[in-house]
C-alpha cells in the first residue's frame, strides 16, 4: 500500500506543471539609475535652498519686541503730565514724557522701553 501511495504522488508531481517557489524579486523591483540620480539631485537642491533661507532669517534685524519700538512714533491718548498712555501700532502703552506735557492727539517718538512703560519725546 505504501508503494502505491509513493508511486501515485511521484507520478502526480512528475506530470504536473510544477514551478519552483523561488521568485526573483530583484528582477521585479529594479530601479532605473537615472531615477536615483534625479532623487539625489532633488534632495540636494532642497537642502541647499533650506540652508540659504535659514541663514537669511538669522541675519535679519529683530522685528519684534522692545528693540523694535525705539525710534517709532506713537499717538498720545491720555495727556502726558509726565505719565499717560500712548497708542503704538494699535496697542495702548503706559508712557512717560521726557519733555514735559503732551496733549491727546500729539505725536511722540519713543526713546526708551522699560518693562511695560515707554519713554517718549514730543515730535516736532
């Protein structure tokens, strides 16, 4: 009986269209060398542009904070005698006048910033 089974399976595999289970994945997934070169050039260009933009950003002058306010003009909202409030770019700030009195509507120049108070002189 065992001989009959072995003969049956031997003949079955011999007559079948049996293929090897090995699949050549390397041949299926070949990448064109020009595609690799193009990808490398694109990545290098991206890095160069990014580095240039970062360097430019670091070289710029500060455009926010106390340092930016000095030298700008402001409008007096409440009389400066010598303390009051001024409007700077849409924000109300406490102000101290170095020149004496200033009436509402006058323009003043910012000379110094101390915490949340600006020191101003009357613009002429």
